[in-house]
C-alpha cells in the first residue's frame, strides 16, 4: 500500500514552519536599521504574552498570523492579531 502524505497543518501556507535561531537572529539584525522597532521593555512584554498564548506554535510562530513572533514583536507598527483582541495591550 502506498504511503499517503500527511496534510500540512500550517494555517497560512504549505511551507515548513521550522526555522533556526541563526535565521531568526539574521532577520532581526536586518530589521533594526530598516524599520521603527520597539524598545527592549516593550519587546520583552510582547514576547512574554506570546510565550503564554495558546496560538504560539513550535515556540516561535504565531498560529494566527504565521509570523515569527520574535520578528513581529520587534516591529513598532505590528500588533497581536489574537481573535480575542490584542494580547500586547499597552505595548502597541
Ligand atoms: S496571537 Fe498574539 S500573543 Fe498569540 S502568538 Fe500570535 S502575536 Fe503572540
């Protein structure tokens, strides 16, 4: 009997959601000089909210937006897309 491929469980696309620390660090390094970023206090508050969120997938990806949360949280213009309202209250 032929193996049936497992369906992709990513909500946003069919790409593999695995990403390395090195890749995330490279993205963050490239972002800082090119866009308005939040300060460290806001950044940590946003990431704390993500770490406690049921939508966080694989420890790095927002299950609603498909964004890498460490990347999304750094951008001042971004917000949390939670269906229950932003979990980044006071940090947007
Ligand atoms: S819904 Fe908001 S808090 Fe939850 S993982 Fe996505 S960005 Fe983070």
